C-alpha cells in the first residue's frame, strides 16, 4: 500500500515538474517569436557604388530606407551614418565623422553635406538604424578619385576639338563658295555684247539671228 502511494506521489511530482518546465518554455518561445517578427530592414536607395570627384570635395549623398518586417516604411527611426576614421574619408556638416537623422514619413534618411578629404580610394560608410529597441546596420561603399576629374576634363577637351573641327570645315566650305561665286561673276562680265557675225553671199553686218 505504501509503495502504491509512493508511486502515485512520484507520478504527481513528475506531472508538476513537467507543467513548470512548460510554463517556462512558452514565454521564451513567445519572446523569440516577437523578436523575429519585429526586426528592421535597411535598404540602400542611393549612394552605393558612387564615384566622387576629389576636386569638387563633395560626395554623393547616401540615402537609405528603414522598413519593418513587412517591408513597410518606418517613420521616426534614428539612422546614424559613420565615415571612416582614416584613409579616404571626410566630415559631415557638423564637422564630425558621424551624423544622426530621423527617417521621414517614407522611412528615408539622407546624409547631407559630406566634405571629402584629399585621400583617394574606397570609402566605406557604415549605417546603423534603430527603432523601439530594434537595430540593423549596413555599409555603403563609394570611391573618391582624381581620375573622375581628369575624365571630365578630357571629355571637355574632346568636345572642344570636335567643335573646332566643325567650325574649320564650315569655314572652308564658305571659302570655296565665295571663290566659285567670284569666278562666276567674272565670266559673266567678260561675255560683253553680242559678237558680229559675217555670212557668205550678200554682205550683211549685224547681230546674231
């Protein structure tokens, strides 16, 4: 009898322990599900892959969009842009290497007023977004180059050379037309009055018939 009671007691204890463990696991699973459902997405809209002209000292403005798990824009999210501490880099309008802006109603944030230094090469801009305890990050890569300025100057020189060639051809054509007109005018002036014609038979002097 005592053995039976002991077995029943152990069985009840096992059931109680199972229930306690289940109650502890359920909240953890709920928290994990909520965390996964509330993640942020950071989409790069403009600026990635841009080539900046170091002579102009101005970079292409990076534009990003913050979205929720359903890919809907998130307004009011804090987005921070970080420029590299060394190498190809620059400063923001505030004079520092980082700036924080809030996303607009379309979930977009723009890093304005980047002034480049004089170092050429790839510049990696780190972007971090946060909203209601959730965070996400991404990188935007741009290239700071003096070659871009040289290419622009070369293109301008090429256009100037073509323009000069077109003007030269037009001037030559105009000169040829002027010479032709002058020669034609001289031939008309040399024609003069009708020549005298003499025919056999009864002498007759007069103009051509």
